[in-house]
């Protein structure tokens, strides 16, 4: 490309404009997984039903198959009967499917459909000392909002992490 600039400086602005357009059209180029967890508008029914017992996890944290498994097994949801009306299961299930992780890399549900056992979660948190998870301010691996203030909205961007003391 520098040959173009050297041979005809008149082309410089045109080439720069084309490069800017290409970069803009491609979207942000990122090396981490954060781009796959897009913030979504929460489903009021999901927040009401699921958020009543725990954080209403962003649907992009699991692939569609994991959410489907979970919605089909609400009568034994991690040792608790979390059964819902059929209409609520359909509504919440549909919303989870539409907004689930769909980056093409993580379509297999993690063990027990647990976000904290998914390959991306284990990889991203591999340097967190076990003592951090045991802090009262953190509580457990599933308390995403302890460190990611926007996790309930799907924002787990590394730029906004604050690990509490």
C-alpha cells in the first residue's frame, strides 16, 4: 500500500477513506470473547420468574441448547423445583433461544448447563485465585455482578471489571 502513496500522493485520501470504510464495516476487531455477549433488553417475565431466586443471567452466556435443556428441567432446577406455567415456559424459552450465544463456537452445552463450567468461563477466569471466589463480597462463581456490574444486562466487558475486596 505504501507504494500507492509513493507513486501518486493524490490517491492517499481516497485510500485512507476506503480503509476507514472497510474497518468501520467490519465492526470492532477484538481478541477476547466479550464481543459475543451482546447486551440485550431483559424479558420482564424472565426477570420476574428467574430473577426472583438468582441473578437473571444474560442469555448470551449459554448456547441455545443449554437454555432449552434448562427450561425442560425446571422441576429439578439445580435441586429446586422451579416449575412454571406452560405459557411462561414458552415465553421465556423463546426469548432465551433468540438471545442465546450464537457465535458458532460454543453450541455444545457445558456440563450440567452451568455457565461457570463452560469452556469460555473457565478460560476467562483461570487466573482468579480460589480465595477470591470465597470472599463474602463475591460469594461464588455464579455471582457475576460482584465483579461485572453490567452482567445482568449481558455486559461482561473486561474494561468494566472491578473485583471487590
